């Protein structure tokens, strides 16, 4: 994204005229829509977002939902544009000020004016929640007025829906992108959980701020103290009508279950007599010298999780996702995601690919077992010209394969191994089973094979289980070799099984498969039943006639060894259940400031089984990690629970809120200790000293 002041083109439809503002997620430009002949606003996301493949994918996936969100008091999103390394959201242009600017110009508002604004905000939130959309960042900057003077309720506009959802995993320490500290709900601060009730809390903060001239827990320059107030203290009461204060304090309840939904809050507001709204503008309210405890505290994390699980809005079904364009190759003449013209073909990075193209030469029937036959290498990007030519060929080939797929499906042949070839030798191979070792993650893999005489095939059962006290899920590697080096066996059955392809996985492992596991926990193993068609004739020693093996024990051992050999060569944070060997934690010392608890910076990393030690450690989470932005390895190692499964402990001179450790008193031997499933990290000590 360039910083030039324009004018310049944005795709083929828009012209950026001048920069008119900026925020935590990007900068806003005045733009002109050449097709409709009207001025619009274009929010250009910061480069740190547009360079993140996951943000780009969400940007495309959210487009239908954002464009479908229509309400008179919601800033309408018209288009999402991808151009080069630029991501832009095109929306209605609102000429008037934000409420933050209005407060700066006029100070606290009269109660009647404030109620008019909040009615509009609640109406917009009610419509969004009914459509399955949570705003996540309601604040004065995101509520706009169409005019600065003589405005009415119809002039209120709620902006920036979807921004927090799009950039949520690319925020680092910039909490404004997920929620502004002064407006964040206590459950989001303490547990990383949010839902429609969290929007009501933020709207209650806005309600309070418009009357008081400041947010209830504001302490300039000390966001951590603000967080503590949100979680632990009641808002200072305002000198207004008691019935109106009950509505505001209800919106600010610590327990999200005690906050009325948007439409009920609006009904409660409308039920008050006009006399409740006659309070004139107040002076800016002072920060209290002492804070009061709330009547009802924030409930436990489990209660909050259960509440949001029962009340989370469900978005209407969307059409199937389309392929995500690679930004560097995007066509400047077809960058609008709202456009109906046919874009040029572009190459798509594997990390963004939502539909799998034809594999370029990677075989689904892969070579035999043994170290020397397992080939694994990371793929390299071809030059653009070669990529584009390949895509044209792949497109034609995909058409042929699609027709073949339909024929096979209609004839009932798809997924069938076909009639088994009559073995050249008599097969009397006895069944065998092999019990695997328990890996550091708590995963164990057991194998069992037997000969199906009627079908003339080998039946292979692969059973995955988790150690007691462990929850696991995610992908594992399985290599299925033949009895003898040569062509890989044909494997069928098991919807969890996917052949590893260089084009989509960036790896080439002959005979390799990804197995996607559901939740594993104590007494809940998962078995993948497979049918293997392979030549059962094994050459005898010294030129003797070939014969079938006496049992499957050697083949199962070779299968286990081939899988292990493949894992040795894998790089990157994949197959966490098989490759993470330990977790490590580090913490930094802090200086106490005399204010509320000082956050202790710490980092939890996974130590991977890796030949290259520079890739042996990757980050699992830090105190800045929010719910919904967990890494894939963290989710896999916790059975999908992510941060909910993290157990922290610290010294008596510090306290824990969510996954944050706050130092409150001096200590030379304070510590952070992290438990995650079967992993128990060593203590990381830090010093809390007086400044």
C-alpha cells in the first residue's frame, strides 16, 4: 500500500482522491466509483494485514456476509478489492463526524441526545446479531453521523463491521484491532471470549462516555489498569435518572448472561418516561478515588463459554468459497471481488488454495517402503510464465478428469479397488498387530493387519488413542509401503485419509497420507479401516520361489518405520501430534510502577523434532494471543480447545487473569509455569523490581 496522497486508481472501478483518516486496521480514502458515479470511502488495510495469507483468505471469505449486511443505520459495504498487495473495503461515504470527534468538539452530550444516538446503535447491532455478525469493536470512533449539526436518530451510522474478524490473527500487540481497551468487555479481557453480549457491553461504555465525557474505567497511559477495572470494578454511577442508570448499568454487567440482547435493551430504553431524559450536559466526570466492587462479579470461564455457546449468532449459509487470488499476481483489471467479469488465471499459493488443482506428477499410488524410498522435499515456485502455462494445461486436464469422475461415480466404480488380481502365490499370511509407543504429545498409534481371502486384499486397521488426561485432534502422517520396493499399494477406504500432494502440501512423500483425526480423549480412540491391494509374493532367499509372508508383523514394522522416517524429514509446524516433543516457556523481568499489576511478558514455544535446529522452536502463544487466533499446533495439542486448555501458575506476588500474569509486588524469584495437556513446562523465573 502506497502512502502517496493521490489521485490514483484502485482496480478498474475506483479512483482514490485523498486520504481522510486512519485507524488501527488501515487508512481511509475518499474515492470515486466510476461505475455508479458517486463518491465512496475506501479503507485500505495496513500492509502487515495484506501480507498475511490467512488475513487475505478471511478477507475473501467474509465478502458475501459483509456485503449482505444491510440496515439504514449500518455503513453499507459495497465491494472488497484485491489489487497487488492492497486489500480495500469500499463502503458508503459518511460526511459527518465520528462520535469521538463530536465529543472533542462539544464535550459531554445532553442525555436526550445521547439516548437518540444509542437507540440507533442498538438498532444496528440488533440487525447485525440477527444476521449472525458480531461487531467486536463498538466504540466512539466507529459510530458516525451524517451531519455535524441538527442531527437526528436517522443520521447515526455504525461502521467497521467485520474488520476485527478479518484481521484478528494478525494483531500482535495492537489490541485496538480486536477491541479498544476502554471499550473491551470483561470476558474478552479475562478469557478471550466474545459474542453479541460483548457488543452490548461496548455500547454501554459508549452510552456512559457520551454522558460523562469519558469512559467509566479510563486511565490515560495505563491500559492494563483499565483492563483490571473492566474485570474487577463497578462503573462509577452517574448523576442521572435512576431508571436510566439501571439500563446503562445493566449493559455494563460483568456477567454477559445478565446483559439484555440489543432489541430488549432498546425496548427497555423506549419504555422509560420522557422525564428520564431531561438531564442537561454534565461536566466531564472525575475518576473516582476509590473503586467499588460489582454486585455480581465476572463468572467462571466455563460459565462464560457455555453462555456464548448457547447464544452465539448463526450466520446465514453462504455460497461455496472461491479460490483466493495471489496478491502479487492479481489482475489490475479484475480486482473487484464484487465484479462479474472473468478474471485472468493466476497462480495460487498452496497456503491459500481453497480448491485443489490437478497434482503435477505426484502419484497417489506411491513407491515402496524403506528410508531410501521415502522422498520428501519442499516445492519451489516456478517462474510466472511457466506457472501460467501449466495452469492452462492443468485446466484442460482437470476437465477431462472431471468427466472421468462423473462416469466412475455413475457406474459405481469410484472408490472401488476393482476386482482383486488373483495372487500368484497361495496366501496363508497370518494376522498381526503392532502396538506403538506413546509419543510426548500423548498420542499412540496401533496397527493390525489381516488377509481377506474372499476379496483377495489386506485389511489394515490403524487405531489412534490419547493418553489419560489428554485431548488431541488434527493431522498425522501415515506412510503405507508395499511388501517389496516398487509401486505403492492401492489404498481405499477411510474418509479421514488424504494422499499427500506436492502441489497442495508443499511436500512429496511417496506412499504418504495425511490422516485427519477427530477429538481423541481417554477411552475414545479412533480407528481408520483401510483396504490395501498389493502383491503378496515376496522373493525367497537364494533364488527360491516367491511366497507370501508367514504373517504381517514385518510389514507393520516397516510401515511404522516408513512413517517415522518421513517425520524426520518434515519441516515446518505440521503434524504436531507426532513431532512436538516438549514446550518451553521464557519470561522477562519487569519494573513495578506503583499502579495496578504490571503485565509480565512471556512466551510459550513448542520444541519440534527437526533435523534443522533453527526450525526446532516455534511460538505456541503469548499473553497477547486472543481466543480465535490460536496457532494450529496449539489447537491440535489440546483437541481444539486452544487457550481454554492452558493452565498457568505463578508466585504469591503476582496474579493471573486469563492467560496474563500481572506482577503486583517486588520479588526476585517469581515465576511463570505452563501446563498444556501432558506437557508440563519448567518454570521460567523473572524478577519484579521497584522502579
